[in-house]
């Protein structure tokens, strides 16, 4: 069973490649063993980010 949570990112968050990513709501998909959080905007746009850059989404 996969649990997905709505999250937002902190300003100036970079992905694992060092690129800034758009500040918007994402779905938290997983945190892998190496410590990266996988977040997805939709079925085509996903990023690995530092979990410390995530915060709970304000939307209900």
C-alpha cells in the first residue's frame, strides 16, 4: 500500500541535481534509503529533494 501526502516545499528548494524547483503543492510518494524524498507534481513531473525542505500542505 502506497501512502501519498500533500506537501509543500520551502523557498529555494533544489532537487538532487541542484536545480531549483517550483514552489507549489506536491504529493510525497516515498523517502528512499539514501535519504531523498520523492515528490510529484503530476504523473510526469517528479523530483528527489531533501526531506528537510518539505512542510505540510496548507490545503485540506
